[in-house]
């Protein structure tokens, strides 16, 4: 019964938001496939060799990394709107009455929404991103037959790089969502109280706090203030500019061990742990508000 209730809650989240995290991304992927097919049939791939990369493998790796970055950007936007809506969505369609009539606590409902947002949905986007990488692999190989200036590397080497980059992306997603979990929980908790107004308030409240701090401590605090400085540091995650430059110009193929080590080496694990505690506290407070104030 315990596992069935969790499964039911997660499936509900999937069914309610599959348009944003499945159907629409698949539509984008279909458009990408259609544009690639038209480019092949109409011989519009002549631009590819103008990048001037000495290594076709490096061009493939950078192309796949760019595709994944675009998909991660999509998830960041879709995830923000998901958390700004999901914690209060059942108040608008009266589904809350159904769930409150069952032996399921408010904290369990909110935790299931949160878990869906940081596990199920990013995993779906990653799978679609990997599918776009495989499509890029096919297009890249076909382009090798139509472009005299493009030297296509061994397909096995390309698939090896594809596997390395996909594994790195999975690690990045796992630790990235944990790093940004406090912000996502913050948006969701505001949604419990203010509904969709949580979307602007997620930025307005800390922004106002930073302005007030700078007005009160003018000339006595670092430039921008402690709040702004902390939030700027807290919202930064991933490889540094130097590491990204190394990734682009390194003559060797992408190695997942190297870049996972670089990624995890620079993580502030103390802040990571503080963020997990903050996330749990915020979700619990939101569930208490939901339980006590929303009948």
C-alpha cells in the first residue's frame, strides 16, 4: 500500500504535466528531425564545414553538448513554472478534497510533487536530449558523404564520446537538481501560499531584501550586499569558464571521468548539505500551512 500510494502520486504528476515534459519536447525533437531531413534532401548541409574544426570528433562532441545545454535550459524554464504551479494546482481543480479524503498526508503529497520535479521530469528531458544526440549522430554521418570538407571519425569513437557525454550529463543533472533544490522548494512553497504569484515573488522577495540591506548598510557592506553576494554564489553551478574552454580546445576526446572530477571537485559540499536541510524545512512548512490553513 505504501509503494502504491507513492506510485499513484507520481503517476498523477506525470499525467498532469506530460504536455510540458514529454509531448512538447517530443514535438521539438520531431521538428529537429524534420529540419535535418530537409537539410539532407535539399543539400543544405554545406555550412557545417565552415566551423573549421581540425577534428570531426570534437565537432560532434561540441554539437551534442550544445544540444544538451539547450535541453537543460528548457528544463530550467519548464521546471520553474512547474514548481510555481504544482504545489497549488489541486486547489483550483478541487482535487485537494479527494486527496484529503484519503490516508495521505499533505507532506507526502508535496514531497511527491517535489520528487517528480527533480527526478522524473529531468530524467525525461535527459532521455529526449540523448535521442536528439543520436539523431545528430545520424545526420553527422550522412553529412560526411555529402560534404568534402567534413572528415567523419570512426562511428565507434563517436558513440563512445556520446556515451561519455551522456554519462556526464546524468551526473550533472543529479547534482545540479540537488544544488538548486532550495530555490525550487522556495518557489513551490510560495506557490502553496500565493498560487501562481509565486513566479514573480520568487525573485521579488529576495530582490527587495537585497535592496533594503543595501539601503540600511550603505557604505558599510560589500558592493551588492551579503544577500546578493550569497545568492549569486548559490545560483552558480557547473564547470568554470576555463574548464569549458579546455573542453572546447582540448585535442583529446571527451572523458567522463575527467569532467565529473572537475565538476565535483569544485562543489561546495557544506552549502549542498545546508541546501538539503533548507529544502526539507521549506517543504515541511508548506505542508503545515496547507494542512492547517487550507481546508
